[in-house]
């Protein structure tokens, strides 16, 4: 026997009143609905197939239609920035996205906050870039989905709903960019994708969640680390920064090749607390001598690497002249350290200054 299939959006529209009630988002709790702006960029939340990489199937209007109860929490406006899998994001898109959000916030003083829908694969990088560059106190909440819109038990509509609830919450102000996934609010700085498929893929391994979007209210546990944002006014493009992995038997070939390709910075996914494979050392020293800024991170997934000074005494003697050295990533993971280094290099090439910037962001 075949069953008639009901498109997901139609199903949700039919369930809308009970969905709103079930999520505790009735208008009674919210006398005047704040304004929230949604910027859609693509990803699984806007796709219909896990395996085919079919991003770009669902436009922002259809995304909104699939969550009619959004209307009960905010007056929503929306914009399609792009409709791509997050692996297709580029640094140039980061610049455009950040500037667009800043312009929207400036032009609309009544806006409570912004929600960005994004593929989950590189969501943490985009979210951190926005955290470091959008100077407005109003929140930017980045969300997405682990399951495609035509899947079973999908998470996209709930994530979008909760992201809007966080974005309109006055207590979200001053907390920078955040990731809302699976009811949890994570600081963009701290969040990482730690599972390829599960709806609870996002974690903040060192510092934990900022809060949760509970059914009846948004609950805040702590404040995130905040440091002055980077001004993009004179930034035409972001410098090339690459990531190098350390492992048993790694040599300097990748480092030399990346420097030859024009990298102005390197972030090392080091062993343990920021260690290098022995055969990588000479190539890293050569890179530093050529003016490449090298940040040491860790491939472990949690814990920190000492931030340090960005310089050391030649040969280790106390009175020897200083020479440039590596900078530690602190507890930023490697992909976050890369984002911060790209922005730091828009200001300075001096490892001592870069070390100061990394210390500020711990
Ligand atoms: N491949 C998708 C993306 O990052 C995965 C997702 O959104 O979950 O665009």
C-alpha cells in the first residue's frame, strides 16, 4: 500500500499551533515580538539528501515556512546570502558576510539580533570569524542541522526556532557570536564539531556551554571570553594561513610547500601540548626566518598550549639576542587559531604582537 506523502513544511504548518505551545513560545510570554533577521547561507539545513551533497535545495523562504511557530517568537526578516555546502565557503565570503551583518545591524537599531544558517562542517570557523569582527553588542547566532530537511527526526526546525529565541533574548547582548545546536548555546570561540552525524555533534570541550535554550526559557550559565574586535574597514582580502599536521614520521615537505605557495602564517596541529615531529623542526625554523608567523596548536582536541612571547633567546642563553619564535594557540583549536591568525596578520607580522593578540583572546 502506498501512502500519500506530505511535504515537511505542510506537515509543520498543520502542527504549528501545538508546536508553538509545546516549545513554550506563546505570545503571552512575549508581549512585543522583537525583530530578528535571518541570513541563510546553505548547508544540510537547506538540503534534502545526506549523501549526495545536495546543498542549495531549499531557499530561505521555504526554511521559514517549515517553522511557522517562528512567528510567535519574533518578527522575522530574511535574506539569502548564499546557498552552498559549508565546504564551499571562502575567506572572501567571510568578509562579505561579516560586513553585511554589521551593515544590517547599523541600519536597523530595532533589530534584537541576527541568526545565520550555515552548514555544520565549517560552521565553527565562520561563527568565530563573525565573533571576531562584528563589533555590535547584539548577538549573532549561527545554527544549522545535522539531518537534512527530508530526513526523519530532523533537527533543523528546532535549531532555527531556538536560535531565534536566543537572538531575541536581551540577555544575549554582549555575548558575541554563538552556535546554537541541539538546544545548547556555545560560544563561537569554544565550539567545535566533534561528530560526523549526531545531532549533538557540537561541543565546547574546554569551557563548556554558555547556556541552553530550554522549552520555557533561555538559561545562561556564564559569559564568554570577549576581546576587542578586528576592524575590517581597510581589509581587502585575508592573508593566506595554512594548517600543518604533526604525526610520527612527518617531515618538512608540507611546511616548505606551503611557504612556497605564499603562506604568511602557519598553524601547527602539534602533538600533545604543541610539539612538533622532529623532522619538521628545520622547516618550521626556515619558515620563521622567512617572516612566516607560526602558531603552535594541538591535535588532541582539548587542553591548552602555552601562549608564550613569540620570541626566544638565541641558543637559550639569558643574555643572547632575541629572535622570532612560535606563538602558542592557548586553548583555541587549530581551525580557530587559524581564523585568529588570519585576522592578526591584517594588523601585524610581528610574532611578539601576534602572541599578545593570542593572549588577549584566552
Ligand atoms: N556538508 C554540510 C555542510 O557543512 C554538512 C552540514 O551542514 O551538516 O554544508
